[in-house]
C-alpha cells in the first residue's frame, strides 16, 4: 500500500499507480482530519510518493513502521530526512534527467524577464500608461554580459548552454570542478558573484548549502546585478535579499523558489525589482508526465524485486 502525500504526477500516471497499488491520498484529507486518518492506514504503508518540495520528515517516517521506499517526484531530496531513511534501510528514488530542460528554460525565462523588466512592461500596457504616452527607460542588452552559474550539474550546464546562445559569457562555481567543460570555474561563490551580471542558483538545497547566497554574495553581485533562483529558497538568505533589493545594493531578483513555500513575505511581494513565479520549473505537461512515469517505474521495480532505476545514493 502506498501513501501519496501530494497530487503531483499527471492524471495518466496517477491512474497507472492506482491500478498497480492500493493508494492512500493524504492530500485529499482536510488538514485537521489528517492525523486521525493517517493513524488508521500508517501500519500498512510500504511506499511513499512525495514531491521535491514536500519530501518527508522524521516524524512522519517514524509513523510508518513497514515503510520500504520513498519515491520523490522531483530531483531535490533535501526535504527527505535521509539520515532516518538510511538508518532504517529505506530506499529513496528521485527523477533526475527528465526535468533538466524545462527547469533550465524557466531559469532563462526569469533571467530574460528580469533583464527586459517584463513585469513593468506588462503593467505599462495593461494600465494604459502606453496610450497616455508615458516614457519607458531602456534596459540593458544581454550579449556580452556574464551569466554565473552556481551549481554545475545537469541543470546548471543546461542553463549555461542557453545563456551562451544569447551571447552571454558564462562562468560557474561549485566546490568540485567539472571535467571536460569549456566553461571557466571561479574558485569561490563570492568570486563568481563579483564576476557576474546574472547569478543563477542551480545547486542542491540542504544543510550544506543553506544561505550560501548571503549578504556578502549579494553585495558582490551589486546594484547592476540580478539574482535568479530556480533551485531551493534555502540557498539564499531571504532577509538579506529583501534588504539588498530594497536598498538597491542588488539590482533585481527573479525567483521561482522561496523559504517556507508557499508563503512569500509581503516585503518581497511588494518590491518592484523582482520577478516571482510559484515553484514551477518542472511544471510542463511533458516533464510532469515523464517524472511521474519514472516515479511509477521505480515503485514497480522495487515491489517487483528488480533494481531501482534512479536510486538516491
Ligand atoms: C517540484 C522540484 O517541487 O524537482 C524538484 O526538486 O522542486 C520540483 O520539480 C516537485 O518536486 C514536483 O513534484
């Protein structure tokens, strides 16, 4: 029996999942009814289906004594209590590879929207300001500018390839150098921020990268600089970010992810120099279908006694 924590796979995948397993949908229960409902099924649960953003914490894991596998419909496993799963020998799978292009596309969408001030241009037309002959300040061209990529895995490399197509210069930082790539590595994140006009955060979340983009990094990016984040809110010191955007020590931010989602503080929502999207990097029909299929195939492999397709080490 499988515990489904959120309704993230496509309907077609959900139907296959329902066909293969006895599914219990926690997300269908009203919040206040969830503890009692869960207590009724917890003892029979052998698999959990969750998302990258929701993961599974130690308290819920403890309630599931027969749990064998956590299948994450996403690439990030920072919200999974990996110490606890490891200690109990519970398998964890994720969905690498299938979401790379769409997440990188959203990174460039955000970068371009910030560069050309898309939200302000939209408001200009919608409000009738254009008709009233209100002037618009020109923005800066992308070509020749430096796109710094923090985290140079699959998604980071796909972002760099797209930035290069816009004739941007590219640099990256991550602790471990990547072999066989033409993009130059900076020795530190601070150095990358100093060198960059746009800093795109693509690194994994979790304790090791928490608040890596701090006040010093934002200051190094500077008043003409733009921060783009499609990874996890935890990588950025959000309070320092709001302060830097408000004081103009950072030019702009384009964000798909936040601390404590779906709550976005009013101080951030009210700023003019931000572009905000609600954690939708992988939210296309094609990618959500491919992710869901991989989740399903991992569950089928596990319960069919076959090797997992994409286990998390
Ligand atoms: C979604 C993600 O949050 O892949 C990830 O790590 O954050 C996203 O794709 C989610 O996991 C979709 O179910």
